[in-house]
C-alpha cells in the first residue's frame, strides 16, 4: 500500500508540473496544444482560424517543444 501512495503522489506532482508548464506558455501555444489531438483536429483547427494546415502543424510543433523544454527544466 505504501508503494501505491508514493506512486500516486508522484503522478500528482507530474500532473501539477504539467499544468503549471501549460499555464506558462503563451496563449496561442496553449490553445493549439489543448485543441489538437488528432491529425483531423489539426485541419479543423486551421480552418476555423483561417490558416493553412501546415502553419497549424508548425505552431503545434513549436508549442510541443516549448512545453517539453519547460518540463525538462522543472525535472532537473
């Protein structure tokens, strides 16, 4: 039972760190990360904002890299 509790608190800490990292991102990065989870979603996201899907894909890549960088900084 002790192991389960330690695992649970670690998971909660990671979730909190992820939410804080998301909160630190610029609005446009947070928006695309939260809106896109499938390739079809990316095209729909782009169309709804009047942008080319390639632009949306590029912004998604940049946002994912920014989030990963923030998470790495916290976990050092």
